């Protein structure tokens, strides 16, 4: 905190959680700045920008004024952001994103393993001349896409919707390339879930190395094309197999045979067709990792899709990013990921002994921002004890807005206007009822 600006009592809310995420360490800096010091230091700029993406209508300057007794016009904020090097945000993501779940959150663990997931998504960039000059829009069957995309990959602690690591494709990197980098940031003693993009030998090899380095394991959904060599069959129906790791430019050249455990399971609901799922895991002992339990654990991977929905539709509330360049767009995505980490901490604090994901995310966002607002307005009017009671009452209100237990529900794999082999969707419908798993 700089001497010229003092925080509002909102520091008891947002800035308190921000400081907790930093873990007592200051914000990162890159190099030594020449010339006079900026009016708004990085220690205020970063929390103000992350606070801004969590708010409703308004500018960065308006929302920053709620945190600090210092005002700056919007153009100055934009200029200050544009000159921030990306290394500051990259370092901030590495330092602030870390595991939060404790053994009290039993839904975040399976047999002592922390359940995490790896997945990617794309954010739409607005059509500005700067972005048009730096990016290329994807081709679709109807021509060019409406917006350029910025790919993002996230390692997520699924029990809290807490991000553990994030990679942003500032230079057009694919989800695959970003995911390879994020393997180095896996937490210890974790079970990594991944969809079919990662269920190939080219990903299993680096995943096995990364997991072995920190004592973790993976559980990936594999595609149907790979033909393995069966080494052994276990009593629970799973198999020990070997899959070929082939040279990138020479597919007929086998570099190594990778040993994994394969689980084939049919998933469906009573009275409805089932479908086959093929899983690969580095947990080779069926006594400590039963096949049926692993198949049930894999269903938690869908939490990652729900996390992306929270960030893109409920936190930001816009179809496209508001930034005008690729660099500031990457900064905006980093701020959204960090804001989701702030909210994950508040969600965990409000839930107490309850499952954290029972706290509705829209209600969480609504109540948390309202509490910060009233704490700000109470500056000099309310005592510290009264402000503390407001905060505790906000947490109690969140616990009153619990979501019901999720229904076991699915939708058909079909499209309205098929361009591939998917059946045509004529009438949307959903199927409800408990999942049924059968090892094959």
C-alpha cells in the first residue's frame, strides 16, 4: 500500500481475500522502471482491475475509487494497463493459484487423492483494428468466424471450482500446447481428470512424467482408435495394457510402449440406451483403485465445464472480452481466472462444513459484492464490530441459498443441422434418473 492512498473498509472484504491469496508476498515486478514513479502503482492497479471484472456496469476508474482514496481517469487506466508486461500476470497466476480444499471438504478428494481436472475453452475478442491485425479468424462452413478467439487452458480443483494453474494462448497456442505446459504445475498427490483430447499416447507420456515427479496420477478418457496390447486382466474387469508412443513425423516408428490400466465401462440409465466409455489411468493396482469407483470419479470432470460457464456467463456477463488488443485481452482473462480464485475462497469460507458447490455461484457473487459495497458505505459510520456482523450475516445468507442436489441428467448427442455423422436433432429432450455403470 502506498502512502498517498488509503484503502476503504472494503479492504476487510475483497482486499483481505486478495492478501490471503498472495500469502503475505508482494505483487510481482519486472525489472526496474526508469523515470518518475507512476501515480497508480502495480500494487493497486492489479487488485483494482481484478475487482473491476467482478462488478457490474462501470469503468475501471469507478471501481478502483471504491478500493482506494485516489481517482484516475479512464484513459490513464487504459494506458497504464497497456504498458504492463505480461510477465507480471504470468507470475501472479503462478503464485496466487494453489490448492485450497482441506480434508474437511471430502467432496474434493477421492481416497485421499485431490481430484483436479484439465480442460480448455476459448474467449471471443472484440473486432478492433489492433486485434484484426494480430489474429486470424477461424474458417467455418459459412465463412469466417464472427470473432477471433483466445484459447485458455485451466487446471481446476473440481471440489471448489478453484483454479490451480492457467495458460493463455497470447501467440495463438492451441489447447493441446497450453495443457502440455500446465502439467508442470500439477499439485502433489492429485488425481488428474482429462477428456478425449488427452486420451492419447502423446499426452500420456508427459503426463506420466509430470505425475511421477509430484506423486500424482491421471485418469483420462481415451478414444476408440488406439489398439493396445493386453498384458494382464484383473478381477475387477480392468486390464493392464501397453500403448504405442509413435514418432511425431514418422507414425510407423514406435518410440516406446507405455503401460497403463484400461477400464471399459458402459454408462446409461434404466430404460435408455447406454454408451461405452474407455478410461486410462496410471493407478495400476485394482485393490486400491477399483475400476467401478474410478468410472464414477470420472463423472466429476464435468465440473470443469460448469466452471467455465460460471466464468464466462455469470462472472463476466458479456459475449466478448472488453479489451481492444490481444495483450490486454490476455490480461482480462487472467483477471477473470484470479477473480474466480477470490470467489472460490469466499465460497469455501461461507460453506463451512457444507459442500462448497452447494453455494449458488450467482448468489455468491451477488451477496459478496453487496457485502463489500455496504462495508464501503459504512466507512466512518459503522463500527468494526458492526462491519464484521454484516460480513458474517452475508455468509449466513449465502448458506440459505443452497442449490438442490443435482439431478442425474443428460441430453442426446445430436445436432440440429448435422455436418458430420451425428444424428439430426428434431426434438430436444433430456433423460433423468441415476447413472448405471457396468464394467465390460
